[in-house]
C-alpha cells in the first residue's frame, strides 16, 4: 500500500531501489570529505613542525604581549607624570574685630574673640608654613609659561609625549648614536644631577639671543648655570644662539659674542645657529630672502668653525625640504644639519626622520620629560658621538653661578620707599615653594622697592639684601593705618569689597554696624536675627560684609552670615 510522507506518495519497492542506486554516490562523498580532512591535517602538521608552539599559542602569545605592553604603559604613566603643585601665596592678615553685645549668644562671643586681628599669627605662620594663601598671585614656576615679548624664541609642546628614561639603546647600536636634550630659560632651574642620572648624554644649551624689537644681544639668564652644572655632572656640552640678525655685521657680532662666551667651557658637541619666526611681520627678518638669510648663517658658522668649534645649522623639516626657506644644498655641504620634525611615534631602536635630505641630528619632540626638569623639554638623537670631552678654549677658574629665581619674572623697575601694611615676610625668592623667610618687615619699617612684578611680588632692598615680598602687603603710605582706618564718614577706607548680590541671614544673631569695625559700640545700629533676610551687596577683604537693612547700608561679620536659597525664602 502506498505511503504518504510530506504530501509525496512512495512505494516500498521504489524506496529500496533508490537506496541501492545511491550507494555509489554516498561512497564518493565520504571519500571526498576524507581527502579534504587529510589535506587540512597535512597543512596543520607542516605549520606545527615549522613554527612549533608559536603557532599553537599565537593567540595566547598576542594576548600576553598586549597585556605586558599595557602594564608597561601604565607603569610609565605612573612614573613620569609631572604633578601640578598647589602654589601657595601669603594672604593678607584678616582683621576680624570682636563683636560682642548683650544680645549675642555664647557662640558669637567666642567667634568674635577668635576673629580679632592676627598680626602675631601672620608672623609665626609666615616663618613656618604661610598658612594663608592669596590665590590670585601666581608662583614663579608658573611664570615659565609666560611669554617674553623681547625673546624671539617661545615654547611649544609638539610631538610624541616621551620620557627620556624610555629610551633604551639596542644591543646592536653603535656608540655613534647618542641621545640628548636642548634647553633654555624656559626650562627653569634644572637639577642637572637628576638629568645625568636619567641617562642624558649631551645637552645643547641656549646661551643667548638677539631681541626681537631693538636687536640687542641678551644672555640667557640660565646659560652660565646650565653650562656649569651640566659640565659638572659629566654631560657633554653643545650650545646654540637664537639669531634675529638682519645683516652680515650683526651675524658676525653674534658669532664673536658666542665664541667669547663659550671660551671657558668644554664644548664638545656643535655650536648651533638657530633662526625662526622670519615669516612673522613683526620679526626683524621679515621679507628677507632665503639667500640673504643663508648668507648670515654662513657668516656666523664660518666664524664658529674658525675658532675650533663644530658648526651646525638648525631648522624645521618643512623649511629645509627642497630649499624652501634656506639654501639647504649649500648649508648641508658646509655644516652639520639639525632637523626638527615632531612625530607621534619614534622607533628608538632605529630613529629616523622622514626628512629627505642629509642630517646629523634630529629633534623629534618638544614634549619630552626628563627627571630634574619641570615641564616639557626638547629631546634629540645625534647620529654621532665623542669618546671624550673637549678641552676649553680658555683655561680659567669659573666662579660657581647660582640660578636667579626671579629670572623669568617681568619686573617693572621702580625706586620707592615702602613699609608693611601690618607685618609681612621678606623671602629669598619670590615664591612660597622652597623659599626661606630672611627678614620680617613691620609697619613703620622702611625698605626700598626696586621692582614690581606682574605676578604679585615685589623686589625690595632691606638691610643690604635683595628680598621679595607680596605686593599687596606693602604700601608707600607711611600713615597707612590712620588713612585706612574706617570711619562713619568713610566706612570702607582701606578695605577692598567684592561686589555681590545675594540674600543672607544671621547664623544665629549678629550686630549690624555703621562701620566694619568693633572699635566702638556706638556704631551698632541693629541686631540681625536668624530668619530675617537682608541683601548683601559686598564682601570685604577684612572679613566684613556690606548689607542693606531697612534702607540703611550696614556691616556685619561675614562668618556670622549664611546665604539663604530661594526655597528657604519661600
């Protein structure tokens, strides 16, 4: 009887016949699959024999490698991040006067007493840790980021963010490849021992520059210190001068100045001519042709060579390519070439710039970090080295130079007598970080102020010493106390108020006075109770607030007030 499966009718005999007819086909399919499997096994076996465990565990190996690299990166980040410091500046003393009345409760009485003027506290705290800070004043370390308009060279942070300690020479590397840095005043005060311990082999140090506007030759304020300290710790020296010369006379003048300056130092690496910014309309060299600029290079470097130093020319890759901004062919024939090209990646085992011309040194980042140097620094690879240090051209003893802590601060020169508004510390450097209090200036004492800086510090001469004080603590008014004393007619004399507009109430209760002072109880007009809301229009530098109360302008101790938000007003 026919069977119906899935809507198709089959007979038993037909099914048997079909089975017999399909056997050869089935055998063929099985044979084909066996051959395919055999081929796969053969290929696998060959790779296994050739590559061994690397083939079997390639995925595992890659995973381990990725993990190792990630861990290494993490360690590098942890090791070499330069932490921002909280720069603390002396804060003027806050004179909070006792504000006791019969209606004030115990808490206010205690607070008023504790808030009396704290001149003695300023002296003691100033000598130890300067607990009061003036956040508006910037410290000297931050000044390293400010531009010096007279200095034609400015900082830039481009290229790979690399720590010099990450540079490891391969075992196959020859002694001809050396790694170093170039520095100027923008790196601040350098700890050269730490630089040496980090593995830096050479340093190209800026010794001077010609100013942008009036064309004067200026010594880099840290040139002597950097040369002496780097040499002291066995770092081989090179030097560079930043030129804005506009004629051959000036170029030769620069070269002679450089040779004279370097004579007492052991200059082993090249002496470099550096010139940038000539496309800026404000630059002295603006509109000079590349032939004219190239001629100045040759005048400078030929003189350098004549005096026994190795001459080198520095320029960016884009300026050198195809002689775009310089006669590169001529300069390459005569001198060593130092090319600047910043990159996001460098193969330290085979460091190469993509510059198509010949070059002897490569500045590959201005974003490097080196122990002993705060902030960023240029890193370089030189394709040459020296077995020993060169001798100085002029053998003479050098008096050790100490770095000027105020070198990077712009002071406006003045000559005036000042005294302290109350009392202030006079420090050896214009900074709260790593400074020492040398003297204390009291109200009535006389000091000669010779400079006012744009970072909030003053330079003064006191007892034959050059010292530094915070400008806001000083005054030229030797009757300052009398003239700045608040009165009913002039209640805000000597006080700086920051304008505000907010709603306040007393934390518990406090007096409202005609004058922001507790000198006389006659100035008490009213008592502000908690919950009574008034408008505050100013916050004074002496710890008092200005408020509007029933049509009068009165004053209350700021610490006794609290702001009332909109919800609480309702």
